[in-house]
C-alpha cells in the first residue's frame, strides 16, 4: 500500500526539537513563521507524513498528522480544556459512535466538541450550546482549522431555557454549575440515554448527587482519572517528577424511563467495592 | 423526537438490583434465564430502553443498551482485558476514527477489537491477528453478540512472520513480549503512523525503550492511567475503599520516515516535565 | 556487638508461610496455639530474633520483633485503624518527639496511641480521651500487650466538655465530626501548637475548613497519602493489582497567638502550587 | 499550664505572607535579614511561639517552632532530599525509637539524619556515613542549626569497605546503587534487624530484588507513597492542580538468622494481594 501523501487543506502538526508545537492547516503557497525560521506549506504538500522539514534557517521540524489527542491538547484556548485522558473515557462511557445524537454545553474552546464530532460522524449529530459569543467564535475557528466545522451545529443560547432537542442519545455538561441543569438534561435525553459532566470541586459533585434523585437518573458513577507520565529512558525508567494532580471529577449516569427507587440503604455505595472487575 | 424502540437483534444489558449483569442479543421468542427468574425477549422488544423488566418471579431488572465501556467490561473472557479507562485513551492517542486502517495483535477476548471496530467504522479496516484458535473463536463470538463481527478481519497467524499489510495508520500490540515485534510493526506502518502497546511490567517497558532506537520511531511516551471511583453519596462523598492498583503501562510512538537522531543527552527525558500542558 | 537475645515479656510477631500473623507477649512457659500447631514461648526465649521456629507439627514460623508499623497493623481492632502510612506522616507533621505533650481523641483501638507513646517517650505525655468504655478497654489491652500501657494516660470522657489540659504541644482528633471540637482543641493547645485530624469524607473536610476561620488556626494543609505496593519479583516488577483506594483526608494546622487575618483572596489556595518543594 | 517561651538557641521558622521561609537559630543580639526587612532575634526571644513579628519595615512574619517535617523540608541542600511523606513511613517501618542503633549511608544534606536523631534519642545511636567531605560539612551545619549535631556520629568513609559496626538494629541506604551494598548492610545488621532503601528508578529496584536472594533477607516489600495536596477552600474543595509525581521507590526487608528458602513459586508475589489489611 502506498502511503497517502500530504495534501492541501490537511491539518498538520509541526514539532521543533525544543518542543514547540505548531498546529496549522496547509494551504497552497502558505507560510509558517516559527521561532526558528519559515517553512513553506508547498514543501510539506506532496510528501509523506513523519518527515523532517527544515526552516529557511536550516532548523529541523517534524511534520505529522495530528492525533485526536494532539488536536485536543493543541487547541487554542482561553479556558481550561478537558484533557485527552478524560475525553477518551467520556467517549466510551457516553457510547459516542457514528450515528448518535449528542448535546454539549458549553462549547468552550471546542476541545471536547471536536472529539465528539470525530466520534459521532458520519451519520450522527453534535449540537453544542454556548452563551458567550467570543467562546463560540474561538471554537468555530478551532474546528475550522481541523476541518470539522461542518460537523457541528453551534447554538448561542443559555441552556437554562432548555435544549431545543429531545430524545437525544447523550448530554455532556461542562458548565460552572451542572447541578442547575439536571432537569434540562433529563428532558432532552431519550429513555436509556447517557448523561455526563466534569467538575473541578467536590462541592459540585455533592450538589449533583444531591439533586440527581429528583430526576429519572440511575447507575450513577463518580470517578477520576490520574495520568502518570514516565521518563522514556530504558536504563533509568521512572515516573516524571511532576504530574497533573487534578483535572476534574467525572460523573456519569443513565436516564431511566421513570424514577426507579433503588432499595439500597442510604449509606451503602450504589457501586460497591465488590463490583470491581476481575483483574486476573 | 420519538425514542427509537428496542428491536430484534439489538444488544441489551440487563441489570439486577444485586448487581448481576447479563449482556445478550435480543431474538424473537428468546428467553433469558437469570438467577432471579426468566425474562422473555419479546417483552423487551418494542419498548423503550431504560425500562424496568420483571422476571416471571417478579424480580426487577433494568433494560439498557450497553455503552462501549459496558461492552468491553462485560465481554466473555479467559484472559485479562484492557480496561475502558485505557481503551478510551488508546483510541485518542492512536487517532482511531472512521476511515483508518488499524492492525491489532493479539485479538485476545476481543475487547479492544470491538472498540476499534466501533471507532474505525464506517470506512475503516480493523485487522486482528491471533495465534490461538480458541481465543479467536471467543473473540468472534463476543463480536457477533454485539453485531460487530462483519466489521473485523480476523487472522490466525503468528506476527513473528510479519503482518500481511503495510502502509497502515496504526498498530496496537497486546502480546506477551511486544519488544520482539517492533520491526514487524514498523514495517507495517505508514510514515507518520501510530504505534501503541500495553504491558504489565516495568521490565517490558525497559526492553521496549531499549529496542525502539533501532527502528524509525519517535515521540515515544510512556504513561499509566489510574482510575479512582467514589461512593456516590452526597453527604458522605469519598473515594471507594479499594481500587485497581495497576492494569498496565501504555507506550505510544509515531513512525518517522527514517530514523531521526534526537540530539538529547542520554539522561534527559524526551518528554520533559516542562511539557506539561497548562492547567490554568 | 552481640545480638540482644529474646527475653520474657518481649512482644513477638510470629509469621507463617501462608501469611498468618500472631502478635503475642512472650511469657515463661507460655504456649501459642496456631492454625498449624503449638509453639512454646520457652523455645523462643533466649535465642535471636529472625529465627525460624517450628510448631509441634513441624510447621515453620518466623520469629520477629515487630516494628512500629507491625504493631499498628496487627492491633486487635473493632473499628477502622489509622494506617502506618498516615501515622508516620502525622508524627512528623505534629512534631511528636521525646518530651512533648500530646492529646488524642478518641482512643479507638489504640493504634495511633501506641505510635504516639513510642515517639513521645521518654519525657513526654500522651493523654488519650475516649467515650466508649469498651473501646478504652480494648486499647488498654493492646498497649499492655506491647508493653506501653504505662506510657499513656487514658481518660474516659467526652471532649465536648473540653480537655482537662491546656498549653499542650499537639492535639489529634480521630472522632466522627472533628469540626465540632475546634474550639476545644484550640483552647487546649499552646500558642504555636500543632493540630491534626483524619476524616474519611470530603464533606467533613469542608466543614472543618469552614469553621477553622473562627479560631486562631493557620497554615492549614489538607493532604492525602496513597500507598502503592509492588510485586517483589525482579524479572516482573509491577504494582500490585489492587490497592487501598482511600483511608482518609489529613488536615493539619498550627495554633496562632491570635487570629491572624491572612490577606489572601478567598479563592487563592493558602498553600499554593508554587510552594511545591524542588524536585531537581 | 503556661506556654514555654522562646529562648536563645531555639530553632525558629519565620514565614512571610508571600511564602518565604527562614529557618534560623535564635541568638542574643542576632539579626535576620529578610527580603522584607530586618527582624531582631531579641524581639523573638521571651515571647510565645505562634506570634506575628514585624520587620523594621513593618512587614509581618509568623514566628514558629519548626516541626520535624519543616526541618526536613527547609534543610539547606545541594542534592535531592527525602520527603517528609517518605521519612515518616521509613521511621515506622524501620521501627526507629529511643534506644535503637541505626546506620545511614550516605549522609547527604542530613534530612533523614536529623529525623533519625530525633526519633532514636535519647539512648540510641545514629551513625551516618558519607564519602564527600562537602556533603558531610553541609549536613553538620544543618544539624548544628537545629541543635542535633551532638546526637549523630558522622563518618567520612566509603561503605564499600564495610560498616565499622555490627549487630545494629537498622540500616538505611540512600546511595546511587544500593544493590552493591547488600552484603555490607547484611553483615552490619543484627538478626531480625531492619533494612531500608529509597531509589528513583525501577531498574534499581529490579537489581535490588535480584541480589537480595544472595543474602539472608526476607519479608521484602516494595512500595511508593504519593502525596496529594488539596486547596484549602471550604466552598471549592479540590486537589491542587499539580503534584509531585515521583520521589522514589521504597524497599524494606528484615534480616533473618540465615537464608530461609521461601517455598513460593517464582512468579507468585511474596506479599500477595490478599494481604491487604481490612478497611472495614
């Protein structure tokens, strides 16, 4: 099989040896001005990915097609993004796959939006709500840069008034106080649909858990993922000195046809320790 | 929008209040024999997901369409599976999306295989190698049960002889000693392609790092994900007493056009601590 | 130097190959009845520690002098103990050393009590409050078994009425709701004294933080320690499959001469991320 | 009880609101020159701890007696120190208490040395070996500053030649390659004595485990402690954004009277998962 060559309009990631990263869309006759000199887009187009490109000053850059994780990490942002470690897990837990309809609020910088678009297409719908026009514009630019702008329906609207859609497969809330929108989310979801949210504080998780009982939600799970990186030296393998200590707490739930009283005593965990999957 | 109703051939998850889980394919006139009595498939078909079903003994079960995470977790298995927390991250790091071609070895019980199939379809190819006929049969059954059998090309072959394909977008190795197959993986990948593997021990990571320098791999990352669950009680929010302490170490890399000598001193990490993304 | 030999009244730990642990006090003519046969105390006395002892059935046991960590772990208990990983850190943070006076409430099974006694003696005082006579009796037995009973002053009293002492160096609270006793603890402490507590839930930490501002406490720190064990096999070094996911949140503070308004904005952490010690 | 007042020769910690820390020994007529002005020692002496002191420029500092954790953290150092989280656990696992004899190599900056001295005195002996005169001098200064210089026997000697002592209760190695000194450590220990070491890399742990079988060591444990700090804001309780990802792997063992062949199959963990203590 011959490798597919780099083409105009492809999204490219250019990496310098000093770990600077440039995420761009390649255009005929375009130029990338780096801290180490200029790279002409035409020199990239027509070759293979994984090549070394030199600036006009002779400084080498790697030319790569960015992974979904790269796209999320390198998005232009003014607010905290959702990290790839969390995005990957969210996609699996909300069962995002081609054909599903998923609502997101707020859009933010569009990091999760682009991952949802990649996972739900073709055949699905990603509808993303945001109240701040500047954030929505930023997200539009971010998705345009990676060729996914047409895959998302952007709405500039406060979800306090409710979502426009109903019967959707999944709702993800990334808003300052998601516990205020549980009714809104519940009404938009189909029976059996997936609910997810990410919040930074334990107080927000407590308010969510407190209010979820008012709505037909069940199978509630609260989890967090810690990512630990390692130094990649065979003779001195060890974790990196520093790590991200916290990104957020994840809460997942399913919408039921109607509220089902779970007959568990109030202090018993719904997901008990005994439910840990076998680990051979 | 009217909810899509449960139909014959749908994969269903039935959950009891005592946390037993039954993952089945619904067939006209089929019966599910649970530890609490019988549920007729016909009673499930035609209704909505998220309903409560009763066995002939009156015991209630929840009827749900399983998420990708559920499918992975509830797969029938004889060996250790890759956990959803790792699967979601692998899909993002290897950039699995509709249209890509990805090779996997070995197939194992098929947990990652089904996640790859869901993510690469339509338009992609998932080719899964396995040396043990019994494992391949188990994986086939697992994928058939969830309606994904036709989305995967199964091969019964030792990859020591090489993959049959080349120019592929991604290779994932889940074999006892992946460091033995770096040349094989490298030759199958397109320039710029994605390599990933998961191993339980630090010794295996050391051997991988030691040998990767012989092949045109770069941007090597070693990471692990720790998942911490919480008790879902608003007034007593706290982590679960026990957690999975370890599933495996993840190693990711990109294939370059040719070996590029990175001019870093031998003890310096390629991914330095300074590369931590902003956490504002 | 000749090894000190095992003597009557020594506390001994006897370990079987199947990981059963017996913590006993050696008495002339005493007998230990194990699940694998009988060991005579006289056979232990007069030899060295670190020996293999055989039961009358020929089953081997290791004879060891227990470490402080062993004593804590093997204490007879009816409630959750404080784990060695937390005890060691508490001793350092509260600066427990020979000569200090420290108050503890409640006594519980006496695990922390015995560690405090070992660390504060000679010259110090450990005063331990408890409201339940059965718990106090259990703790007395536990401390007697390890020869530390005389080092602790036990009080059967509800600290809601206040501690009897003042000007003490350190107070540690291990009670259901420590936020109710901040005034009591504050009044007992000398200026500059150390306060510590351990609670299982985030809600309790929130209530503590909320109420500490009413008292002359400062330099407040909230931390948790996660202990990860590894399989001790050189060729397959890896973490254990399962770990303790949570024991509790630790809160430490110092008592000031008077309430000092710290001029930090309300959302800024008192211990900021920038304070991380160098890890060169 | 009247609070003990600050006296000449006391070690004091002075903390500014912008988190600068000054660890000093108070001397009659001494002066502390801070980044915010001068504090006269005489103004500190005779008052209580926990007071606010003002510089000649009116800038406030807190006057505190440092905890053992503070002393370790604020030690003057040219190399990586052992963190308080690890020190506290080491003291418990090695059972350091008044009266024991403990050997340490190397001395380094003296952080662990001072914690050992505080824990083993009175009645014990702390003997600390170092090969670099500059490091030993630094450690001497650090212990002098906190009044513990007389409690430690410093030796300038390479332990490759062996320790001068035998029959000691505990040996702790903090050297570049502790696996080279297992025989030396073993010969110095009494039967039943405690061995501990801390290393940064997995490779070092593997070499230790590989060679320990040649010596009469048993009950080997490999562990690591992860410390997670929280923002101390009641309404927004959450972990700090960043944490120390790694300080080192701890290995503990006991010396047996003679090598005891443990009849476990080579791949079985000596400390099995089943040994996790109860967590109620």
